[in-house]
């Protein structure tokens, strides 16, 4: 176990770091994470015009929105995260960011569904987004203590919904006025400049600075240790289910608004961006701050709180899909995004807290990549396939019923978070030993 002297040393190390510098790094990484999700999300608001131009089915659009991105993201992300546990993480994030931004812009130059799919794969391929987030979270973990991490990673996690907001808003507006290809250019090109700013203005923090020791370990022992952390494994499975909810809704809420509620592209960007994106940001930010406070006396609140909000999100989203009233639908969409967003910061913090310092990027990658492969890979594709199967019977309303699967998965995820809370205190102690 960690002795009192070591804990005091860690707190002194944290206090010695200039707060403005720590939060500048956190803020810049949060913006990059937001553009990560902008580049993922903008495809979703462009599903209808792309489908029309290339004459594609909902199943194919779900494949492009999901596995087209997630497959290579998942295959190559863990090896790159392992490199991030040993080499300069700042450099990895900067190169990754520049690469996926360029590939996003290339989506706008696609002349066929094949070239669009290849560019889409490029956005998620190894040195793209699969490298950026695990290395970023590892950097944040070395700037903030265990009790500060839910708050710091809650701030970082608002990038998810800031990116969703920007992706919907920019994609909807630019598509309506300038076309879907220009929307990809506007989304991708600024990231190359911001990658240069990251490279030039931040430095690599000392690895394991918030821990009393740092001992690099081989891959085998690392995987065995993480597999032995029961809370980590259960949270990983639960996060897969809640991430299904996030990505299925992210991909198919814009077509839902177009088909069921007959909104224009700009209106979809405004409603989806504001009520899904901004409400999600609020929930994510509040989740990080609330859990950082209430878990100081009992680490189980790191999972109890996400379980409560994720469990509430299921019935709220079901009402969102089934109501015929537009105002009620918008209100329930916002509340769902708030409740689902609440759990992101605490879950990211779990990956950093139940892993040893030498394992943090890999732990983050295992959580993020497994969840993304299932959530973004299966979610949009499953909903698209059910859309095609039901459209003969329900027409435009098919998307309303296929999205109900997202209400089920977030409820199941909540139950798993409750289960994982039983062992989290012991797992945190083992990681700090």
C-alpha cells in the first residue's frame, strides 16, 4: 500500500505545478479531443445528402458511420497506446491529430463510395484518433492527482459533446449553403494548424509524476494485471453498452429529425447540436466535478453516480423516441444527452486510477477502443440494418423504433457499473501498491 509520506509527496508535486500551465495543457487537449469528435460526428449530419448522391442503403450508411471508422481504429490503437506508455506522448498526439484532420478533409474529395470509405478508414486508422485520446488521458493523469482526475477528465470529456455540437452545427449549416463536401473541408483543415500549436507550446510531463514510483512493465504482465482488476473488466463491458447508446444516437438522430420531424439540414444542425451537444457537455462537466467531490470519502461513488444517471437515461430516451410531440422530443433528447454525458469523465478516470502509471495509456486504449469498436462499430450498423428491415412496414418511422435499442443498452450498462463498484476500492489499492 502507499504510505502517508508518499501520498504527501504526491500532493506536494501537484501543488508545485503552476495551475495555469496544467489547465492550459488540459484545455488544449480538450479542444483536440473536441475536434476528434467533430471529425467523427460531421459524417452523421451528412448521412442524408451522401446517401442520396451515392444511392446507398441505410445499412451501408451505418457501415460507413460505424465499422468504416472503428475497425482500423481498434486494430491499431492498442499497439500505438503501448508505444505511448514508453515514448513522447505529446509527439504522438500532435502527429495523430494532423493525420486524422487531413483524412477528414479528404472525405470531401471523395468521387465514389470506395474513396469515401478509404478516407473514412483513414480518419480512424492507427496513427489517427486511436492514438490521440489514450496518450492525452495519460498526460492528464500525470498532471492531476487521483482525487483531481474525475474533475480533470470530466473537463477533458466535454470534448466529446463539444465536438458533437460543432459537428452537427457546422455540418448542418455548411451542407445547406455550400454542400456536404465543403463541410468536410471546414472540419478537417483547421486541425493541422492546431496540431502545430500543440507541438510547439507544450512539453512532455514526467511520467508517473502523481504516483510515488514508476516502473515500466512488459506487455504480458500489464495485460494480466489489468485482467485481474475486476472493476476494470466490468466497467469495460458496461462502457461498451453505454457507448452503443452514444454512437447509435449520434449517427441516427439527424436522419430521425429529417425523416420523422421533417427538419432541414441547418435546422438539424441547430437542434441536434444544441440539445444533444450542449446538454451532453453540461452533463459531462457536471459529472466530473460532482464525482470528484462525492467520491473523496468513498471511491464506490466513482461508479455509483454514473450508474444512476445511465440507468435514468434509458426510459428518458425511450420517451424521446416514442412521443409525437416535438417539444417533448427535444426536451427528452437534451435530458438523455445530459444523463449519458455524466458518466464519461468518471469512467475515463477509472481507467487511469485502477491501472499503474506504466499502464495508463494502454488501459485507456482498452476502454476506449473496445467501447468504440462495439459502440461505433455495432451501433450505427445495427440501427441501419433494422431501419432497412422495418421501412416496408413503418416507412419513415422505422428509425424511431430501431433507435429504441439504445434505451436498452444504457440501462444494462448502468447495472454493470453497480456491479463493478463492489471491487473498486480494492482495485485502486492494488494499483497504488
